[in-house]
């Protein structure tokens, strides 16, 4: 699991925390705050996609499922 992919998966913590705050506590984010969260997530995702594309086809295009699941578990536990 590459460093960029790991960082993007860790960025989902912000989105998950905002969703949990809305669901559990009922406090809502403003429209601007949601746009900033999604824009940041999309920008990080685009960076990783471009970075993986410049590797030259070294097989780094596939994500190890177990690695992704471990990072998502870490995110869920830390929220």
C-alpha cells in the first residue's frame, strides 16, 4: 500500500467524523464545510491517481485489499 493511498484513506476520517457527528449528535455542517471536505478528498485522490499513473506500469495500480481494510479499520476505531 503506497504512502499516497494510505494518506487518502486516512483523509476519510474527516468525512466519517463529520457524518458521525451529524448522525449521533445532530449537529450539521454548513454547505461550505461539506464542499471543503469533499474538495480536499477529491484533490488528494486525484494526486494519488496521477502519482500512480507516473510509476510506469510497475504493477502499483492494484490496491491490496487487506491493506485497505486495515487502514479503514484504523480510521473507524479512531473516530
